């Protein structure tokens, strides 16, 4: 099963993608996590990505596309994967489709998690992220057992640099201009699933699974 997650920053794409990956035993491929990992390790890719991410801008398509095309050729992707944060632009979606076509494959579903902008800033300011293992929490909705410490690996949690309110507003603007058109792109292909992301996380997941297993 090959799935693309769509939705505004903070809509809950990562939260749902992790659950889908676990249930169907397929890799969760988050381009945001890949960039954050590269920033942490001080790689050349990380250095290039950071300047865009800190401003709430998208990393240039070329840097993202090559990385993703290499990733889907790895052995663990044989039975599918769930993309989180990719594609983010029409050129990224077209490049993905072309790369998959060359492998006789295609995306099966695009899941759009819908949350109004008015909910997003609150969600993001409450999010706490583990830069070591990629786990995410929320001060109110998913609190950790020990305040400020990752339940999974014990690392101190942080407020991501790009989750500060002024940067979130910029990311939302970029989302509406460059990423939202992908909703029609996948609707036109007949593979769009739309879910109400304002519901409780478990309800959102049930709604997604009920369509995937129809
Ligand atoms: P990325 O890491 O992909 O960030 P994003 O898309 O902005 O999405 P987020 O991870 O912020 O949010 P999410 O939708 O996954 O929400 P989450 O589940 O965490 O990208 C970061 C940056 O990297 C980009 O700005 C760009 O610069 C660059 N980049 C990445 N990919 C790129 C690409 N393809 N091309 C170019 N540039 C790229 O949930 C948010 C919070 O809400 C959490 O605290 C969660 O606990 C809570 N929550 C989730 N669901 C619910 C619910 N149902 N009810 C209540 N709370 C909830």
C-alpha cells in the first residue's frame, strides 16, 4: 500500500502516518524528519535545508525529489510506505509519479487531513518534539509521563524552531499557495481520501482505516 499524507502543517499528518505505518507494517517516510536528522548530524543537506525551514519556506524541489526517489528504491519499501510531508508541490508529485511509473508502480491513496488554520497555531505551540527518535507529543493532548522528557528514548523534548507562532503563520501561507493544489491533483486521479482532522486522534485513524479497508 503506497500512501501520501496531505494536510496543513500541524494537521496531524505525522501522528496518523505513524499509526498507519505501524498497522500495515510499512515504513513511515517523513521528509521533515529526514531534514531534521541531517541538520542534527551537520550534513551538507542539513545545512542547505535549515536555512529554508527556519524561515517557514519549502526546501527546493530538487533537493527533496532525489532524496525521496532514492528512498523508495530501498528494500523495506517493497510492500509500500506512507509519505508524510511529501509531495509538497505539484512538481514533486509529478516527479514522484514519473519515478514510480518507471518502476511499474503508483500511489494508491492520498489522505487529506483537514484542519482549519484557526486550530493550527494552538496545536503547534503545544507540540513538543524529540529530535532523537522523532516522537511527537502535545502538552495537553499527548502529555509525556515525565514533563519535557521523551517517553520512548528519554531525550529532552524541544519546541521546534519552526513551531514558533510567527513561523507557523508563514508555513500556513506557503501551504495554501504551494501544497493545497495537490488536493485537486489527487482528487482528479480518483484516489483522494478526506478526513476531518479536528476529531480525536483515534477517531481520525478509524476514519482513515475504514476507507483503506473498504
Ligand atoms: P514537516 O516536518 O513535514 O512539517 P509540516 O508538514 O509542517 O508538518 P508538521 O510535522 O509540522 O505537522 P503534522 O501535520 O505532521 O502534525 P503532527 O502529527 O505533528 O516539514 C518541516 C519543514 O521541512 C517544512 O516547512 C519545509 O521547510 C521542509 N520540508 C519537509 N518536507 C518537504 C518537502 N517535501 N518539500 C519541501 N520542503 C519540505 O501534529 C501536530 C500537533 O498536533 C502534535 O502536537 C500532535 O500531538 C497534535 N495532534 C495531532 N492530531 C491531533 C488531533 N486529532 N487532535 C488534537 N491534537 C492533535
